[in-house]
C-alpha cells in the first residue's frame, strides 16, 4: 500500500537527493563561486543513485524485507557521500578551495535520518503482519 508513512519518508529522501541536491550549493570556493553537485560527476552520480534507490524502494511496497534492504543500501551510499564531503572539506589545507560550506553538505544527513525512520516504520509493519499470522 502506497499510503503508508514510510512512503512519505522515502519520497522525502527522493526529493532531497534528486531535486534539492541540484538546487542547493555544496560549498563556495575562495573566489565566492558556488559549487553544485552537477559540477562533479561523482557527486551527481551518488545523489542520482540515492534518488533512484529511494524511488525503487517506494515501488517495492509489496515486499517489505526487500524495501528494508534497499533502504539499508541507500543509507550506506549516503554515508559514503557524507564521507566524501568531509574528506573534501578537510583534505584541503588552509581553505585554499573551500571557504564556506553550503547547505548541500547536510542533505545526506537528512536522507539518512528519513531512511532510518522509514526502516523503523517498515519493521513495525512487518511485526504487525507476523503477529496477525500468529493468530491464524
């Protein structure tokens, strides 16, 4: 059923990764130029895969365990993306290129939060189905 709360959480992950990553800058360099995700192939690729996994998880509402596993993979992908952001911002010495962090660096954290909430709701639904099966 598409009217479950985890669908809302997964739709928010899709919007965060697929839409807002294109709108909000990741950082500003020393010249004041904003750096967006489409400027780098790796960042837009990881955001795109994350959005695709969220959309696929929404479509696989019939198989809750598959949805759960897809969300876990998406969490790992977002942790990798967050790690790349941290590596990129801390690797540069003396703030040569990155002078100001943008709100785009927070998007993977919000995605992870919504994926955890979606997995919690999926687990709750699975436990409810198992308890009903026990009564038969």
